[in-house]
C-alpha cells in the first residue's frame, strides 16, 4: 500500500499558520493531496491558493456548500487554484451542507439540495471546459459566463453526501463521492452499492472515486481525544440526516437516547449516551503508527479509493502533526 491511497483533511483548525505548517508536514511525509473544509472559520479559497503556490500538493475541498458560493465563483476559485498549482489536479468537493449553516448562518433557503447540486455541476462543467455557460435550471441559471483564464481541465468535481439521492447523483455526474462517519464495516457494503450505481449510469468505476473521511488521533493521550470526540459526536447525532444514518447502521438506541437528553437540555447525559461502540466505529486512536495501522488500512481494504484522514485538532485532545506522521508510516509500511 502507498500514500496514493491516502490524503489529509486539514479541518477544524482555526489558525492559518498552523494549517499551512501542517500542509508542509504532509509534504515532508510524502502525501500528494490535502483537503480543506469551509464552515465558519478559515477561507478555503485563500488557503488553497497559498498551498497550491508554495507546495507540490494537490488541493481539495471537503466540502463547500453549494448555497454559499455561486457556480461561477466556484469555477473561478477552482481555476485559480489549478493555475497557481501549475495545472495539478484540483479536487472540488461540494455538497448541500447543513441546514443550520445554510439558513441561519448564510440566510439562504435550504431547498432542493439535489437539484441545486446537479445544476451547480452543470454550470461548473461548462465553465471549467473554457466555454460560455448556458444553463437555465430550476435553481441555478448562468448564461454567457466564461473563465478569462482559459480552461481548467484538471479540476475534478466530487459530491459530499451519504443519502441515496446524493449518492446516485455522484454516480451519475461527479468524479467522486465523499463520505464521512462510515466504518470499514459499513463501507464494504456501501462500496458495492456505489459501484452498482456507477455501472447503472454506464460509467466505469475507475473514473468515479470513493473518498472515505476517517477521523483519527495519534498522541500520547488517546483517551483524551476519545472523550472530546464523544462530546463532538452529540452535534452530529442530533442532526436529522446523520441521526438517520447512525440509526440505519445499528445505533438506534444511541440516537434515541442522545436526542432525548439533548432535547431535555441534559448535555452530560447526551454525551454519556454516545456509547463506546459508536465511538469505536467512527474514530481511530492510538499512541503510534503501529496502533492505528490495521484500522486505517481497513478502509482501503473495504473499498475506499482515497482514505482521507482528518487529524483530531489539539483543542480536542489530538496532536495533528504526530497524527500526520503516523498515518504516513502506517499507510506506507
């Protein structure tokens, strides 16, 4: 196994210098790709441009909500990063995002997510090919826009999502699908389903990548990261979409108890309801590469084309630099 099967997601990091320093660590360890997330902190556009210009890394986004940037602006961002990187591949991950983020933070209606995503990709494909856009969709319209910098053929478009509609959409029109919180146990069956969907749309599965995000921490105190991530998981379990997912893979009891405690404003009880079994399913922790090697490699063996590892941040008990170095050792040896 080589590092071509793995990448790093530098997310939940609030200091730009730290993030850029970790990108340098990824280069030092031999990684080819890093991904950046965009929620309420650091801006993907600026950071992606810096990384593309100053390192040999391919840059990806995981993910940008389709409601927060117009398709034309997304194409400009991806094209800029591509040109700054000398034409290296750019991995543009987009998705619906969360309803709270879209409606409360951005003040935009969270409606027709699959349609918005499909029509965003239609505009992106036309713009990135260098032509003038001509899309008159139900939710996205663009006519006559053209990138003055010319085509950006090495921009690959991914969809982030786990529901059946988004998964099928990715199989039909995207270059890849990004999934999160899937354990190798779940990923094995998911891989088969996704491959079938890709084939049903008349495509070769080698052309549509499955990227699995893995939350991981390698540090001297893995138990601290476990308990901090247990707290973090409450935020996801009470989110309707993720709650339905966790219930569907065997954690109905946890979803019910976490939600009941959360609605009763009993935060400690909600955290306690996140079982060790659920935590073990979605988090890889250890003190060194040897302790996480099998767990990380299991994702590739279960069918992930790219094991996208997100280091648990320092403020949640992780050690991102140690994690990056350990992941590189684990996936290489």
